[in-house]
C-alpha cells in the first residue's frame, strides 16, 4: 500500500458492544468520520424522500406530535416483525449507503485516513467500502447489561441481538477486533494500539 493511498476504516459490532465509545476515542486521532446512524437521522427528516416512503409503508401511527418519525415507536414495529424490519431496511439502506459514499469520497480529498461507522455493515453488504474492518465486541452478558441500562427490556435486547448477524461471525470477517469487556482504560489502550497499526499501514 503506497503512502499516497487513502485508507477507509469501517467500524461495526453488535448491539451495545461499545461502538459509540470506540468511535469517540478514534475521533481524537482522526478528524474525518461519517456515521450510518447520523445519516439515517438526516434522511428520515420530514419532507425527505425516505420519510415519505416510510410513512407510506408504516402509516402515521409511528409519528410523534411534531410530525417527526418516533424512532421508539418504529422500533417496536420492526423488531417484532422481521418482514417489516426488512421493509424498512429496503427503504433506508440505499439512501444511507449513497450518502455515506459521498461523505467518504469528499473526506478522501482532505485526509489519507477516513472512518465510517455502520452497525449493519455486514448486513447491508458494505464490506467493499472499507479497506480495514474493525469489529467492537463484548460478551452477550455485557451487551444485555448495557442495553437494559438504557431503558430497554431484556427481551427487547435479545430480540435486537438476534436481528443482527451473530457477533462471532462478524469477528471472523474482521481485520481488527476490539474487545470491550473490561475497563475504559483497557479500551483506550486497545484503540491506541489500533491507531498505531493503521498509521503503520498508511506509511507502507
């Protein structure tokens, strides 16, 4: 890999494995970053094409009083019915991927190292968008503990975990695995080690 080549790093993981914390730590080292979750919020704002398609597919019962999509109400619908979850993904994934590619291409003009986060990186077939794929992993026990702390039930947590590709399968496909079952200090150390590896690769 030549020093002139851009490196795109895709970050993914499982439900409540600590992706957001890892991303926050990586942002201290790398400035140019885009997120599937952030894009998903942007494309479903009132008036956007995806917003209109979602309302057509799921009705107005998923709207909050201000007319915006209530993500909690929508989540109750899609995580109880796999067919509806796929329907939502079919509506949103093309727009998310297109927007993310535009973000990445724009960032490549400014930096040799670009990062993106996508919880459903493998599920959405986004592997080819990344030169390096980093998976943030933890035990199911810790996933449940973290997600229920956010106000979700254990049943809801397990349903969401089951809706994704098993974490062990994501680990097999990863170039880098960051385990988050210990302290924040240990996580910071793991992230720093990953940063050093990325920078060494970029020099080659």
